């Protein structure tokens, strides 16, 4: 069974500082990994996804994540935080089988709330 | 706006009652997923329907059921409600099952059981 663990339920950065949100995964098969963002009182929006092509994945709003198999990690970064980045971020892994198939059902981490100080 | 609609936005009901949550997927999307977001359990996958048929089940209680209709809208039925069922219920839709197409999430239905 697949799972993800997000380190840090709250992260606070200053505007303009580097954003680093941590996610580690557990999977017995090659994983499909995702980062979603949830703004207050809204649904989730996909930031980026890793599907075994390039290990460095670029997403929307200047975010990117790097898949590191040796570290079983998929950390999310952004070079310079904006006030508008304040939200909750979820790492997720898709159910997948040994032959690479997936139904797309997502298994989420507990989430990390990002605060951006002016 | 993701194009996925969910009704109602808010629902307050008493323990032991039954409620129905409705989801209309984006135009052209055949898959509908239901997720529950609670303080205790976080975001959990409940159930997935594709073109009217159940595709996969996650951590869905036996008191909960779902279906997808010919017009592709989906309903999640929650019965014998308990206080612990209070949560935000999201549906998401995608063109087909799998990871090739993005899942678009609706705004959610907030259920409060008193």
C-alpha cells in the first residue's frame, strides 16, 4: 500500500524567502506523486505531478518538486514566497500497481499550512 | 472555478439522520471521486465511479453509499449519521480513471452533525 508523510503541519516564511515543504512517500511500486493546494473555503487545485518522466517537475505559480528515489522524497519548493501563497498544501500518491496501472485514487498526506509574513 | 459543482454547500443535521450530497462533474468527465476531509482523519478517498459503475472503494463506511447516474452526476448517501461524520466532503472529476488526466475538485459540502 502507498502512503505519504508530510513533515511539519505548519511552515512560516517571510515574503521573498524560499518555500520548502517536505513530503516523503512509501510505495512498493514506482509511485505517481502529486502536490495540491487548498485556499481557505475552496477545493483542491493541482500544483504539479510526477509520473516517472522527468524527476524535476515544474508546476503552476512558480512551484517545482524533485523526485528523489534514494530519499523517497518529493519536496515542494518555490524560490520566493508571495503573500498569495498562504494556503494549505497536500502531497498525495496515486494508487498504482506493479505493472504501472492506476485508478487515480489519491492518498493524501495530512497537509502543511503555509503562512507568509510580510 | 473548477467546473465541478457540489450541492448543498452546507448541511446541518442530527445524529441518526440520512443525507444526500450531490456532485455534478465537469462537462465531458466520466470519472467521479469522493473524498472526506476531517480534522481527525485528514483527506481520505472514499469511492470512485466511472461511467456509472463503481471503480474502486477506499475508506468508506458501510453506512455510506454512492452512485453515478446516466447523466454522470453522482450522489453520496450518508445514513445513521454520527457526530464523527462531521466533515467536508469533496468530489472530484476527471476524463477517465488513472493519472493521465487531472482531477478537478469541487468546492465541497460541509456536513455538521449535531
